[in-house]
C-alpha cells in the first residue's frame, strides 16, 4: 500500500472544516492523515478537536512575533518537522505569504465561503446578501500569493432566499464546505489535480453532471 498523504492543517477558529476532514480521513473516504494542526490562536476550538482525534497540535501565536516573515518561518519549520505533504488552511485567518508558499509549491489549499472570483476577502456572506446575489456557495482552491485568487478545484452552490440572514447563509454554505473540502483533498491525494495556466484539470476526469440551477424558479 502506498504511503498516506500527510496533511498539515492551519486553523484559527472553531474548526468545523478540520472536523469534517478528520472524520473523512477516519472513515477512509479521504486517503490521508492529518499529522499536525498549527493554530495561531491559543483559544481556538480547532485545538480541542485535533487533540480529541489524537493529532499533534502546535500553537504559534502571531502576536509573539514582531516580524511577519519570522511567524511564517516558524510555521514552515513546524510543517517540515511533521513531514507534511499538503497544507490545508481550515479557517486560518492570516494571509499566507511566499515564505510558506515557496516551501510547499502548489501544495497549499484553502476553502472560501463564496463563489470565487465573486466576494473574496472577509464577511463575504453579508457581502453576497447585500449585493442581492441569488446564489452563493463555497470554493476550494490552491493558494497563490493573492487573496483568494488561486486556481479553483471544486465549488458548491447554494441559493440565497429573500429571508436569508448572514447567519442562515453562512450555515447553508458551511454544510457544503464540509462536503467539498474532503473531496478536493481526496482528488489531490489521488494525484488527479493538474494546474494548466490557472485552470485545474482533473485527470482522469470525473463524469460531468450538466445541471443548471435557477433561483427564483421559473414557475
Ligand atoms: C469557513 O467558513 C471557511 O470557509 C472560512 O472560515 C470558516 C472557518 O470555519 N475560511 P471553521 O473554523 O472550519 O468552522
């Protein structure tokens, strides 16, 4: 049997995406193992989730670094120490710079709670509502040096209804995040993701499902 993909996860918050990945690794639908969780926030709920799953946790508090590069170097050192193959950002609220990207080229993934390239950045559920979009969703992408600009691997779409709030929309999107992040990681683990220009080609391809969504409905 080939060696399992070794994941290093970076998180700042509650860690529900981390949990989804832990669970899918445990049930075998993702052929990988999270070998380290690095947290910049000592109070993050993600830490308890990782500990419960027996995953090594490392806290690297950005506030104890004067220099941004030194913070990133500390993260790289912890990832290398754990012999990580893939870095997964799971609600990591710091911008990832070249120090990390150059150490893991095309090996850093992120999940974003909007349909990129619409609504990059923060507070994007509220931004989608305020804009009057009829759909939003989530995106798993490779991380590049921009903010939420890297090549897109997988997206899920959810409808926005007139009575949606920021919280209700975030909750709907989160349900889909927990499905598509493990899926993207499994495609990576299978070696099926190839980046051509900025497109991610899935090779061998998956069956296309040619489904159009319309909101509000035609009748
Ligand atoms: C998610 O909405 C994710 O898309 C965004 O931050 C949130 C993290 O949630 N990047 P959790 O910590 O995984 O619960």
